[in-house]
């Protein structure tokens, strides 16, 4: 297709600002649409304005990056919009699972109204949003405060998917008091918020481990200690273990969350080969057993996400479950 100088400029300018491209000029919007139909561009948001990105560039972005590209373009087009929920959580850099991103954006509205809705725009009623909104410095977006953002996420997502957001937020300096105070200003059911606060732990190393722990809690397993320091008595090597249970029968069970990146991302493997990484893992397991671990359970993201494989592994390892009326503590 013949090069359209203005469209090329729009795309390059948008990419330089890490956002999607759009135009309010009808002729330019038509040119963007034509290139999207040809596959050169991707129509990333079909609302108003319609947003676009170079297809190759768009495919290289992670789901959180895509959400931010859409939100920053909408923030540019609608300066008064206040972003909340997962959109704001992403702007704050709170850890979460990428599967939560469905290509939609959350904005807060002061009225219930009858404004036109579509699948990519979620309007959330929050009458005091304008008085609470803050400017997130990294993205420049107008967003709900961290505490209000977490409350909205707690109301939106299952416990195990919301726990990584809470763990990460606490690690970044948001306090439980901030969240409880924000609850007093919002007329919503706070039950899921308080349950998350009971279990949130800023020592969780990453969102995957938080998801694993949240799934264990949802499945009523006794809550493990996390990030436990262990020393190999043979060679003095020091390890930090993801999950540890000290059972009443004297057994010590260790569980390690092994994200797939551990085997494919050079930054996670210190540029070692897969063979070397596996050998290192076996050496670590041996050291943990010398330090007293009776059994070591390895959990992958797929096993955690699907729940049943996690359940089977923990039950085989002898991890007890609470009865249906008990709350993990």
C-alpha cells in the first residue's frame, strides 16, 4: 500500500510516547482504517477515538504494555478521564497475572447515566473520583489513589488473582491503614478487601508466587511460611525458599514456584543453558533436604492456574486442608 506520510508520522509519534495513535481528522482516520484492513496496523481500541498501532510493534508488547498504550492514548484524547481498576493498578506497577488483561480499560464515572458502552470500556461508578484522583508520574495518567484502586480490584477479581496486587502494593509502600481508611469513603461490600488484607504479605517475591499462595488459600490448604531462609549444612550455601510447612508429625515440606521464564529467560538463568539450570535446581533440592526438608514440591504456573494439579501435589505431600467452615490464618 502506498505510504501515507501523515499516518506514518502519527504512528511514529505515538510509539515515541508509548501510546496508540489516533486522529480527529476524518481523512486521517480513514487512512488509519485502510491500513488496519490491510494488516499494516492493528485497530487496538474501537471506541472513540478509534486507536491504532503498527502490527509488528503491537505484537511485541506484553498485555500490561498494551493496556498502558491504550490508556495513554485515551488519556490524551480525554484529559478529564480518571482511570481505575486494573488500568490504574498497571500504571502503578502492581504485580498481577497477564491473563486479567482482556483489552478493556476501566474509567471512573460520577454518574450512573446512560452513556454508550462497548466491550473495551468499563465505566465504574465512583461519585468522589474527581476529588480523589491523582496524576501518576510515570504514565501521566489521571488515576484513582492506590488504596481505591486496590478496593476496586478486590471487588472485581477472585481472591487468588487479587492477592498479587495487594502483596505488591504493600511491598511498594501502600499501607493496610490506607486501604481501610479508603473503605470508609466507598459504599461497597468490603468483605473481599478485608480477607485480602488478612492474607496479604509484602515479602512475596513476585506475582506468580502470590497467585500460588492465593490458590492454596482458596483451596483451603494450611497457609505456608514464605521466603524462608535456609542454609545447606554441607557447604554453607544459603537459599530462600518460596513456601514451607512444618507439619505436626515433624515433617517439613517445601514448595517452590517455578515460572516458565526460569528456563527460557537469560535474566532469570544468568545465561545458563536449560541443562545447567536443571542441574542447579537438583543441587538446590539436595541442599534443602540436607537442611531438613522431608519433601520438595515444584509447582508451575499451569499447575497453579488449573488448580487440580496443585491440589494433587500438595495432598500427596501431606499438606492438610481446613474444613469448609474454617478460615485459613
